[in-house]
C-alpha cells in the first residue's frame, strides 16, 4: 500500500475537481491532475447517494483493490480522485480495474 499516499486534505480534492480532467463510466468517475510532488496521491469519494454505510464501504474497498491491482502501471506525479457511483458496490474489483485502466489510458497516465 505504500505505492501511493492517500489524499486527506479537502483542498486537494477541490483542486482535482476544479482543475483536473474527468473521465466517466457506469461504475466510476476518475479525476486526473498532475502534481508537483513526485508522489502518486489517491483519493476515494463515496457520497450518501451510493446507499447505506455497508454499500459505501464496499465501494471504497473495491476501488482501493482496483488501484492495488494496477500497481506499478501508474507512475508517480499524479493526483487521482475516484468517485464511486451507484453501481460500484455491485461490481467486482476486476471490473472496476478495467474501467480505471481505460480512464487512465485516455488521460495518458498509463500506456
């Protein structure tokens, strides 16, 4: 898990939402923004629209596992914010990883 650091500060989320490029699919929204720190920073957001706490926690776990699966393919130097959608908790982490890979390829983060 030390491949990336977690985004904890609100201003980093806001900056990713405002200045980052967004990529949307049925189970995931991805915001990509280059950072000046030579680290990969990842944030995961699940709103109350997703469902109860069980659904929100499962969504976060699935997204975190998908990031772990992509592993070394994602280079450092990016802020990535993943927003869960209503279908996320029903998906498997491999499905979310495919969506995530497609978003990151569109963004030019990975090849």
